[in-house]
């Protein structure tokens, strides 16, 4: 009788242990957004996503399975420890380039937060060449930004006689 009871206890324990799902960890790489703590879920389960992360100057586009955003996470079951990556798009900002300080001519450019500002268009003014781009109307602070900040900008062109 003891052997049968021991056998039953062993069988029940084995069945119980095999029925227990293993815990896996899902971490969230917010790619510059606010921190979101990892969560523990049962293997083969769907997760409840946390509140969307926040990043100043950006719009959250979703969670992705890879750092390079090939596959969006679509609430599939998760089988292994996983990191989900936040994808962002910068908010569009206005850059007004004052092309002629004397008559107020302007050129309107648009960049998203975080965009590279690689080069300006070619500006022409008969008899003059562009000496540089400046952040102030007095033309004393050279415009040196390489990445669009989370704000609108005014840039002034300094012309010198050709």
C-alpha cells in the first residue's frame, strides 16, 4: 500500500511539475524613452504591454522584436526571455532661414526631432556669397547644430560681397 501511495504521489508530482509553466522575462528597451521595468510571464503566454513609453520630441510607434525594427510585436506568445524595442518618430519642427536680413526673405525648412542637419540648400544673392549661418540676427553666434532639436529654429545667413 505504501508503494502504491508513494507511486501515486510521484506521478502527481511529476504531472504537477510538468504542468507548471516556466517563467520568462520580458525587458523593454525604450530607446531613449522613460524606463520601464521588466516583467515576468509564464512561458507560452501573451503579455500585457505596459503603458506606452514617453520620449520628449518623439511619437511612439510601437514595440518591435529587434533593435533594427523588422518585426513589430503583435501580441504573439513569448517562449524565451525577450527584449522588446520601442520605435520612435521625431516630431516635425520648422526651421526658418532668413535669406536676406534687409528685406525679410525667408526659406522654410522642416526637420523632425533628431534628424541630421547635414547641409543647407544653396542660396544665391547676386554680387554676394554666403559667409556663414548664424543663430542670432546680429550674426555673431555661428549656427553649429548638426541634429534638429525639439524646437523650432530661426537661422540667419551672413552675406559678404563677392
